[in-house]
C-alpha cells in the first residue's frame, strides 16, 4: 500500500517534467557530435607494474609507468566527464626513453612499456563497450634516428634528412621521412591499415599533418576505409585557416585548428580581454572549409605549453578560467579536443614540463562542470550541427546564437570583472518567447520587443529559446484529476478499514 501511495504522490511531479524545453529528433551520430580527450599513455595511469623496467619517477624525462591497462581502468573517468572519443598518444615501439611515443623504431609493434597488443585490444574493446570511439596518434613525418630504415642502404631515398631537429626542440634529433617517395607512402598506408585491422580502432590523430605534402594525404586517405576518421594536427600555432582547408579537401576529415588556439587562449587567460578575433576566425572557417563543423578546436596539446600556465602567469584562479574557456570551446562550431589533465587544471611549460602525471584525487568542481556542459552538447543538436551567428561582443562579453531546425540556443559568456547586461532584439530570435538557462537557471522573457540577459562576472549561461512558461491548463487539469483520484483512494481505504473493524 505504501508503494501505491508514494506513486500517487510522485505522479504530479513526474507530469511536471513531461514537457521538455526541446525534443529534437535523435539523428545518426556523426563525427562532429564527438567531444575528444587526448591521453598521454605514460603519464595517465599505471595499471601494471610488470612493464615498468624503464620507469624512473625521479626523472621527468623518463617513463613514469602509465600503460594500456591503466588507461582501461580509468575509462569510466573519461566517460563520466562527457567525452565520446579517446585519442591515445603513439603506441608504437620506441627507442629507449621515448615515453612520448614519437621516437618510433617499429610501426608494427606496441611499446613494451605500455603493454601488449592484447592489452591494447582490451582497452579499445572496453572503450567501445562504453560507446567511446578510439583514435591513435600516428606520427608519419618523422621516426627515430635509430629506426632500422635509416640503416638500410636501399632506403636512402626514404628520407629527406636522417638527423634533424624539428620544431619541438625537446624531441631532439629525428629522421625526416620523404613523403613524396611512393614506397614510403605505400608503407605508411600499410601501417595505418594494420592497426585498424588488428586493434579495431576508429581512426587516427595525425601528428604534424601540415608538415606533409597535400599530395601525400590525397593518396593516404584514398587507401583507408571511408569510415576511418582522420584528424590532422597543424604543426604551426599561427597556420592560417585557408591552408588548413586544403588538407581537409585532400581527404583529412577534421583538422586541429591551430589558427584558433592562440587567440582563444588570449581571450580567456584573464578578464576583460579582446574577444573579437575568434568570431572572425569562426566565420572564415565557415566560408572556406568543406565541413566547418569538423574544425577541431583546442586550448593546448602535448606539444604546447598548457593553458593553465597562461592563467597562472596572470595571477588568476585556473578553475574559473577553464570553465569559461571550455564553455566557449564546447558551444562554438567545431569539435572540442581536450588534453588530459585539463580537468584538474594541470600546469606545465614546454616539453616534459607539459607532460605531468595525472592526479585522480582532486576537487571535482571543474570535472562536474565539464560533465554538465558535455551533457548539454550531446543533448542539443544546435551545438554540434547548428548555424553560428554572433549577436554581441565587447571586451570579454560575448553572446552568440546556434540554430538547428526548430532548436535555437543562445550562449552568453561574461569574461569581465563586472556584471553585464545585454539586450537582444526579438527580431533576432522570436516574439513572445523566453530564454531558459540550462546551466544556472537564468530566465529572460521577451518584453517590449527585446530580451535582456544579465550575467554576473566570470559566469556563463546556455539558453534554450522556448515558449513562455505560464499557466498550463492541461497540466492543472491533470493535477486536479490526480488529487481527486488520490482523495477517492484514501476514502475507499478508510471505508474498508472501518468495515473490517
């Protein structure tokens, strides 16, 4: 009887939530719907001490013990933060000390410090069980100077330089491959297909993609299954948007938008910063790229300094800076890529300083926030597929609109040191509606032909445009019916009990 009574009491509340803000039809998942997490295997989590032969925790340039088993054990951590794709740092056999994975000595073997092929397959399988896609970082432009190819006289023309210091000085001397050589191209295509077949991965993160000729990517992409996702890394921070578009046209699905990184970091490292450059870049991507939604936006990578370093140098609290920056990253057109450790605002300079150990015993405030905006990104198609229209921008206060089919989302970010008030003409949205806040429950109704948004300093809000919430006659009738039934039920129980006595 108690169960029936509770059900009747709870029913009105269930009815209250039966009217969603938006009920966008579920569509087939596309790559632009993904939210990606780049994980440096050696620095993430140690799950198997049996492969720690080269570990030296007193030397930051040595292996620290992270492995495939450790990553597998933390998949729920990644999933719970709202990520849908995992990017693994290079998994291939490396010369001694190559914890980062870029000193490749054999493309067909796993790095023994990380584990076996069987353990890698288990990582991929368990990721897939959690509906997480998996990409592997595949460095195709350079290998270790000790790679057997460099010693083979018949492969002399496989290299443009067998000992060269690249843009990442901390990597030291490496051998640069001749990607205009047909034999080299065939071999790298063979490598790519090998790991797809063996480990059942979903695609590749292609390091230094813009250092390779466009013609190479045209040949490479044609020989891989069309369902394999290819995400190219831009090797220069200031590479322009038009150049990146050429690589997408050559067959790479997505590109890390290096042109966006520096201005985005400048915009959010502290308050009251100029916020005019990034909207212009977003509009440029929209007009030059074949698929603008596959622009991969990011704040830092394993080859830059960390964004947290920018905020610390400005004497700001990193957590707040990350919340604002990630809100922007998750809601602008494109695919967000987040580097491991961002969820704990990990600090770091260049090279090994950037590759700090992950700490899972930390304050969860930032993690909880990432989960919240990650969930909204998955629930609102306008954030992954919608058009983009800037509505307001001034010294850190930005408001823009994302629209897809009948769903309209307004994103407001106040990256200033004062409360901000912005009015939006109703003609930009719709008449007689309201903006319902999905992050902090803010509300703005259309009055006198405009909507007014008020945000406290260093706060963000994601609004859904919806019908005004007023008196809902249908709901009131349903509620009344429930209470009438409830009272009749109580009366019948009382009457039965009296008759029994």
